[in-house]
């Protein structure tokens, strides 16, 4: 699953495509952590507009990055999740910790 990274207005935009499952999370975690260390952004934005599926390992990925980013004073935002991903995020209570923008209802 290709993941695009770009810096925009002080934010690291992380845009995975396809599925985020237990097969992909280790690689994604390492790539995201490396990019956070490299550019030290003001915020990390997970753009899920091209992500079709996410399971509980994806939640762990997001929450782990949230914890690490928060320790460095970096804000985390979730953008453009589809309906299924939004439902998973809300069921897990992620929306209480991390701002979600562009929610599909």
C-alpha cells in the first residue's frame, strides 16, 4: 500500500491508500515515525481519503502516533475518513482525543 507524505503549512500530511491492516501497520509506523523525526511538524494530518479499510491495528497505529506526537507537542488530526472508518474511530472513542475533519456521514 503506497503512502504519500508531504509537508504543507507546517503539517506533515500522511496519506495512505488502500487498506490499513496488521500486515501494513509495522511498515507504516516506521515510515511515519521516521518522517516525524525528520521534519518535526507542528501537526500530523492523517488523510484517509484514499483509504478503503482499517481494522483495529490501524487504530493502534493512529493512537501510537498520537501518543508520540503529543509528547513532542505535535497536534494530530484525522482528515477525510470514509463512513466505515469514521464509524470505527467513533466506536473506539478516538474522536474524543483527536480532531476529525471532513467526516462522511
